[in-house]
């Protein structure tokens, strides 16, 4: 009996020495991660539900409300396109690993995924134009200056 306990302890000892203490929870970091996931899970990815190009722009409450309304109207269409793209990519992946690979079907699935992504880009672009139209001339200049800084900066 003592030999069995001793043997069990010998086996468990190396496992115990490699065990790590429980990680501390970074509450502020978790909150940021949750906000990121919340934004990225939607059709838009900016600060507080606004597009990224408006980050840092001082918007009035009325502008924020209108932008929120536009984004909410667009969300179902964006979700449908994202689902279609993901489904086509998943099917393409399954097809590529199957024994019944069909080049024509693969091209069709790739084209379907690309079309859905293209339509999502078009929807974003249309919404961005609607949002820019509701900005003041000063706000538009600020957005344009930030965009010019991003395109001219080395990566």
C-alpha cells in the first residue's frame, strides 16, 4: 500500500512542478477585450459604434444618434453577407480536403465568398458617404487630414 502511494507521488511530482499558478485576472484588460469583441462582432468596428475613420472626431449627440441609426439599418445586410462569405469559405475548405475535389465547384465557392466580401465593402462605402454628408465642413476636413496622414505614413 505504501509503495503504491509512493509510486503515485513519484508520478505526480513532475506534473506538479510544471503546474502554473492561476493567472491573475486583468479586469480593465478584460473590459477592453469585451468592448473589442462587441464592436468587431458587428458590421462596424469603430469606437462606440462609429466607423474607425471617425475615431477622435468630436460629434454632437444628434450626429451620434444618426450614425447609430445608419449603422443599425445596415447591420442585417452586413450580417447576411458575412454569413454567406463564411459559409462559402467553409464549404471551400471542406471541398479542398475531400476525396471528391471539383475545380469548377471550388471556383464557384471562391467567387461566392469574394462576391459577398465585395458587397460588404460596397455597403460600408455607401454608409461612409452618408455619414460624411452629415458632418460639418470642419469635421470633414479633420477626417480628411487624418486619412491623408494614414496613407502617407510609412508602415
